C-alpha cells in the first residue's frame, strides 16, 4: 500500500483510520505506543532519520507521516519532508514495545497494536494482524493499478500508464514483451 517497510503498513493504516474518524491530530497526541514484534522494535525504532531509506524503515517517522500527511506519496519520504519539525517532534512521542502476539506470529503476519494517548486524557486503541496489502490481506487488482498509475504520474517520466496496464493485463497473449518494454522507455 505505502512506500514503506512491510511490517510498518499496519501501524500506518491504523493511524490513518483513527485520523479519518476524527480527533486524532498530531498536536493532540501526547504519546503513541506501538506494540509489535521484537524484530520491528529492534530494527524499526529509529527516531533520527537521515535519509529516505531510514524514513521508510522507521516506525516513528511513518507514524508521524500518517498523522501529518499522505503516506502513499513518496514525497513524504523526501529530505525536505524528513526535516519537517512537526514530524520530528511527533517521532519523539512514539514508543515501541514488544507485543507477545505480534512476536509469536512474526514473520507469517505483521501484527501490531496501538495506543494513541491524546492530550485530553483519551486513549484510542487499534490492532491488526494482517495489514491491507500484505500476503494475509492482499491488494486487489484495481488497487494495484491505482498505485501504479499514481507512482507513474509522480515519476516525471512520460509513461503512458493506461497503455502499460493494458499491456500487462494482456501479457499472456503477447508474442514478445518488447511491446511492454517500449511503453516503459522514456
């Protein structure tokens, strides 16, 4: 779904759902507790991201994007976006803990549990075992096509996205993939 590490997808999706329900905004969040696998806690807890790859593999950074921007937009992981002071401050409020269930099912599932503590004292909870877009809950064809078209439009290259989609959909009847590769050339 998003241009981030697979086991961070659930965190982002849950935070986006909370944001869409209303009342969960970066300025109203005092703390976010992310309970996930020991692996994710060990390798994805970086709060001082230095570049795009750091950002895409950082649960704190991805959580901050989910509450302040569009995690589906690759520009949210650009150097300019990484330096955003609101995101930097929000990352400091993200805590990672090992969740026994998430740890048990990892790597078959990318489970996580969230607690979002708001400044008014309210706490919101959410959890998932299979984030959408992972093997346990894969994207459908329409979602895959939409993602391709969005990324193609952001590439800055003159890609005829709909023609590429049609070529891929008919790839089994192509005599050669040359027709497809020609569509991908700038």
